[in-house]
C-alpha cells in the first residue's frame, strides 16, 4: 500500500539468492517465494540483486530479442503481484528501450511499475565486458519515491567508478542508497567492497545498503555477504557469506548526531539487522571452491561426478571438495595404476576414498598403454622413450575417465592446480580432461594449506565427514606425477614455494623480470618460468573452466595471445 505520509520506519528485506542464468521462470518463482517470506516478517520493500530475473552475467543472451522479451514479461508479472498490499520490490532485469538495451531495475508497488533505473557505469575490465551487450543509461538517475521515502538506486559499478552517481543522488534528495550487485568473489573482496561503500557514504552523507548475489556461474563465484554502512560510516548489518538468505532489516528515521553538512538534519539508521561473521583465508577459499563445484554440477544437470584419485594432493582435495559439495554418494573415485604407481599411492588413494566414504574403483592402465605403445612401434622406431610415452599414460587415464562419464553421465572433475596450469605441467587430452576444475585458481602451496585446514574443520554446508579426510602421508610426501621411475615434480619445476611466488608476480601482478629478481629469485629461473607460462597458453585455452579465487584467473581475467614471442629480457 502506498501512503503520502512519510514513514519513520522502513523495513527492507534483502534477498540474497542464487539465480540461474536463463532460467527466467525459475528465478521469478524464487523471487516470489522470497517476497512471500519477507511479507510474513513485515517487510515494506524487498531488494533483489543485479539482473536477478535474467541471472548474472547473462552475457550474449542479452543480444537475443526473445530473451529480453521473456525477462520483461517476468518483471511485469512480478510487478502485478504487488497489488496484494504486500511489500514493494526492486528487482534487476535487462530492459530494451529507445535508448538501447540496459542493465536495469524496476521498482514496483501497488500492482504496477513505479520506476525504472538504468546502470550508468558499465564495467569493462577483468571478468566484466558489459559494454559488449549493454548501453549505459542516458541520464544520471534521480531518486525514486517509495511510500514517501526517496530511494537512490545505483546499480553495482555505479558505486565503484568516478561518475559521482551516489553524490548526484544525494544532491537530488535521496534519503538512503539501495544498491543491487553482482560482485564476484576473490580473496579479500569483502573488505574491498566495504571500503568502496564507505567512500560513497562519506561523499554522499547517506547510508548505503549493498545487496549481493549468491552462487556459482561458470567460473565466477558470487559470495553474497550483503551488508550496509550507516551514515556514521560504521557497519550497520552484515549478512552471511556463501549462503542464501532473506533478511528483513529495520530502518528508522531520526536526527543526525552531527551537524548537517549534507543538506538535511534527518538520517535513516538501521536499528535491526544481522551481524554475521565472515570467513577468511583458507575457509573462504574452500567454501568458494565448494560452492562453485556444487552449482556447476547441479545447474548443468549432472547427477554425479567422477575423478581420477591418484594418491596425490590435488586429486585428494578435489575428492574432498566433491563430497563436501555433493555428498559421498555422488562421487566415484577411480585409481588407475601403472607400473610406476607406488605402493604408497595405492594405499593413500584407498585411504582417502575410505575416509570420504565415496565409491572407489581400481582400473589398471597397463593394457591400454601397452596397446598404444605397440600400435606406435613402427612409427616410433629409432627414437628414444621420453615424455611422449609418459603422456600416453596420462591420456589413457583421461580416456578411461571420459568413458565412465559417457557411460554413466558423470561429469569428470579436473584436478590440476594453478601452478601446473601456469607452466603447462599437465597433459592435454589426459589429466586436463574434464568438465570443471574446482582448484584451477589455487597455487600448489595453497592446495596444501587448504588440505591441512580441511583435515581440522568441516565448513558450514559441507556434506562430507569430519576428521582427517586427506591422509597425512599425501600432505607430507613429495609430489609426483609417477610417469617414470622415482619421478618428482621438482625434477622438472623449481620448488613450489619459489615457483608460486614467481607465478603470482607474473600473473596476478604483471611484474617485470627485474622486479621479480629483486625479490631474491634467480634470474635464469624467472626467465624459464616466464617462458613456460607463455608457451602453455594454448593448453589453457583448451582447459576446463574452474573457480575464480584470485584477482586474475586463467579465463575471463587474463586474455593473452597464444602466438606470442614477447619475453621480458630488458
């Protein structure tokens, strides 16, 4: 119900939900359920996240007129729902107008759309390329009058850039800022968001409510963690991270405690809202990987998954993630031994599977490898055995996993870490086979850290067991691909602590060789790692997608040419 009298209390529900890109009917149903829940708790208004009805990011779906039409129909249906006298809604939806196709929100109340607002600042960096499919709003947005309260509704990037959207809204009479977001996770992102919001609160003098989406979408993880910063620049409420939630927050109009330097003595203050603890470090990264794997498997309709369990650290943590994300009954682990597989690896793989409670099969690869070798005898006559023969082992394993996938409809989980993916220490069409890689953006030393952490902690929402799920021997022993006698990774690579630091400098920070050497690294080693990084680009282009954890993952964030002769030798 609308009222001409300005209220002193406003109950705003934040719908931190997990939409599916393209599932417009499903997203609308989810939005309706959240509104009904908010209504039961006395909400006046429900704030949804960026492009909620479409799912985010919709990418080139936005170029399809049928998709845009379906999204707008859903928005109008939802607007009509508000005729029931319950809460109004602010919901994200792409809209095609004379000014172009916009990343937009509708504000609906009393059965109709009362306002539309369009995103002004379109991000076009890192994982974002919105300028490809959207046009910026033609004008700076003004406040929206909702039941006597003037709401400013900037959309996501509008508060990150330098266009002064929040300040303009304040100058135009906005009383509170409500921001729908699709902000992906990377390590430490919660603190970054809060600093961005505090800056806008300082500039505008207004409280700001930041509603963030939840869920995995391909390689992006949206972690929720919605919050608000009050006009006094303190944290007003904090919702949980990596969990769906609909929370009603209560806001009260009152007098500013300080002199009115912003043109008004009145200010809205949050007097009731959650204060959840936000996980950090290994817990945050592990839960991001778990959420990404769960959503990729479930949203794409896979009943279960299969992976090669080698007795090494990477496949072990992927197995733990799969059981935590999906449950023990949805993982099939397969050990594929060859003549170089150690007794320790056989014992460790079995112990890991047993600890996790998942199905465990052993499929020896002696016969297929020998068959390939025999078939190639004539072609390879007069040559020495080497990496080609080693790769036959990996490719035999990849073929077996894909056969299991084809036969039983199981998605293959890829198990290569970022260190390996960086330098090409992986076999194309072998261990790189698969549909999704939950540790693709974790360096080797981070894999060790997460494994040790998981052995002591069961994260919230995990379906796996407590206790040691990754045998200590797997963590302690020297890593090896076991493709030749007495092989270790360090035969081919610098020690992982050294390698990971050099790679982080090259990939995340785009540092020059001189600057990396100044950190204490050997110049020849840096040159070698840089070279391996560049020549492995063709492999990465063919790799499975995986969870984004760092500021610059291999995929949307880093787009280097495959054909590239540049080397930093200045």
